[in-house]
């Protein structure tokens, strides 16, 4: 038992959540996607022109849309994208994924 606890303490890394604001230069809104699969599907649909003819197919893939400058906590950071929890504004509590380009430190 002690060996198992020691193993967990030595080999488990604890990621710290960090406060950020969202938005990239020149953009007024940030899309918070349900997950990475939803984001990938949205990119494919947008590339095929679906956004022009049936935007509801894209909107259903989002958790929410926030204004640039909205505060969030990164709960799981990745190389290309991160999971965030919105902490300010009318969408506080919304959780989802954003590309890392949408994260300001």
C-alpha cells in the first residue's frame, strides 16, 4: 500500500488551472466548441460552404459563443487546443474547447 502511494506521488503530475482571457486579434467573438470532434466537424462543414446555406449545422456543435476579452480558466491544456471554463459574462459556466490561438495569457 505504501509503495502504491509513493508511486502515485512520484509519477503523477498535477496540472494547474490558469486564468486567461479569450480572443484573437481582429476577432470580436470566440466560439467555444463542445469538444475536439465537434471542432473538427465544424472546420470540415465550414470548408464545404455549409455555413452559408445552413449555419444551424455549425451552431449545434458549439457550447457557446463569447465576446473577445471574456475571462476563462484553462482546465486542460493541449498542444493545439485547450478545454476552458468561462468565468465571466452571461455565459459564465460554459465549458468547452478552443483552439490555442484564441487564448491570451
